């Protein structure tokens, strides 16, 4: 436990912890005695892949006699800094003043080890010559959806020609062209891979058909996972992730 009585010392304490840039404000509470405690989380080792271990240090910053306290209305993110305010020291989080006091007590509370859970998102990436062929996607997605799907430019009321470049275009059900502007966005990358991303007006049935079509490729990347085709299709059918080791092996191409 250390006591901080000047701005330079507070700046040093924050700098040594990178201003909690890769962390969170976990809690900001006032006790019955009037003391305010900020509980801050600093990530010291990121866990990026499924099964990785993330290491987090938890610190408390306490003002026994705060001059001002503005409880945050939401769980704030990174960027903790100090500044002078009213001749005192102010703690700012995401640019908002949270706590002002003449002195603070700081202490390390805990070291937490967390397993990184697998997750997927509204975006996936695959690689194959077929993946760059708009007709491949419109045919297979349409079959799964049970309705014609076409490529369009943003806001385009008419479908694109089947032989036109699909980079930057949107896959959408034909009968929704007049009532939507987007769909499932397509990006072609220089390495030959293709990313498909669900936009806000692509309904769940269309996106599910795109995801199922992606199961035709050898590897599918989504979230922090890379699936084999078999594992991806099983995940879509059951909602259950394969073992971490398989997702990690797929990420590294078979090498740990």
C-alpha cells in the first residue's frame, strides 16, 4: 500500500501501469465513511487464442476524503489519466473526471488468470478461388435460403451482373432490395482470402445461409477461432465449440 500526495507521483503510478490502457474500471464505489474506491484492472498478458491464459492485475485507488466524485454511468474502458483540478489531483477515465482528492492510497489487490474462451462473430473469412466467385455464393446461399439472392452496390435497387467484381458489394435476398441498403458485405483480400460480414439489415436467415455455405471451405476464421470444415459445420449444427486444441491447431496451420 502506497500513499500518493502529488500529481507527479500519481502520473508515475499510472505510467507504470500504462494508464490501464488494456484494462477496465471494474468498480467505483463510496463507502459509508465517505471514502471512494476505484477498482482498476490491468491486463499484463493478453490471451488471444482459445485456451490461452490471460493475466490481469487488479489495483485499488482510494480517496479517504474525496473533494469530488462523479460515479460513472457505465463500465468504462481504458485510458486512465491524472490532471490538476481545483488545486488538487483529478482522476480522469475516458476523458471524464471521476474523482478529485488531495491524496490517494494505492494498492495491488489480486493477480487473476483467465482462460480465453472461444467466440465467433458476425464476420468470417475463407480462402479459395471459389470464394472470390460471386456466382458461387449467390447459388449456394440461395439454395440454402430457399429464395434468390443477388449482389448489389450499397443502396442499389437493381442486382449486379453475375460476372462483375464482388469486392465491396453486398449479398442480399432479391425480394429485399427495395427495402434495404446493405446485406452481407464482401471484401476480397490480396492474399486470396475473402471476408463476409453481416450488416444490420441482413436478416438472420440470410446470414445463416452464408455461414453454412462457408462450411464448404477447408478453413473458416471467425472471432478468435479457425475451424476446419467439419468442426465449423458441427458448431453450426450444435452451437458447441470443438476442443481448444483443434481451434489452435487450425489457427497455426497444424503447428503449435
